């Protein structure tokens, strides 16, 4: 009788081990190496889906009502844990990382000015100029080789990450950024995310 109980326990343990290996080995090993993966015992072992409410990582994120953002002219929100400021200026929506690429300044507090035919946000900390449309950093420079040097606006290239804004039935959505190419503002976007604040402290 004792042999039957021991044999039954042996088969039961072997069965549990095979279930763990078959359904949850990736989850178990993932939980040992990074804590973002749920522990084996926190999930349904043989479930093939992760849940219907999980969003696709590249899906646009709802950020507010069109009329509300038009009234306030700007809002700051999170898009997939990234701080983003949304501007409504002269009939158009723009979105970009909330922290300035230069030193993490709060772009939500900046003034919008037209520079060289382009709407630009002026960082309130160091007056860096960033185009709302493309995220380019602008600066004035002269060519000393010209007979009468005149300051002209030049581009530093794209420095601030912009985000695509879409409107659907009066709702405003912002698409998560394509992070395959790094930009200068990514550094402060990560710092703001880690500090849990929309801007760096000066």
C-alpha cells in the first residue's frame, strides 16, 4: 500500500514538472531574470492569450477631447510612460517630448513664436527654439564671408522627438514614437520618466 502511495506521488510530481516545462518555462525563467515578467504562479498555466485588454505597443493612445485641448491650447500627458506635451496652435495639433533636448526644460511653459515661417516652441530655461512640425533645433548664424553678414536662421537637425497626432470623432490620439533612431530629447525623456516628473528640476 505504501509503495502505491509513493508511486502515485512520484507520478504526480513528474506530471507537475512536465506542466511547468511545457506551459511555463519561459515565464519561470523570465521571472528569474527580469521582474517585469509575471511569476509562474500568478498566471493561468495553459492560457494561450495574455488578456483582451492588453494594447498593442504601437497603437495610438487617447490623450483627451479635441475641444478641451483646443480651449487649453496645450496639455501634458503620458504616452506609453513617455512624457509628451500636446499643443494646439493656429488650427493644428502638435505633440513632442515634454522635456527640452538641451537641458530638460519644461516645454509646456514655453511661448510659441513664428520663426522663419515655422511655428516654434521657445524653451523657457535657455530660449532654445524647436520647430513644432519637425522637432528641429534652430539657431541664428552669420556667414562672415558675406560682404554684409546678416543673421539667418539655421537648423541643427532634428533634436526633439515629435509624435503623430490623430483626431477621431472628437478624440485626440498620440502615436507612440519610433525609437529605432535615437534623438537628443530621448535622454531627458528617460530621465523625466525615471524621476516621475514632467520636467527636470533646475
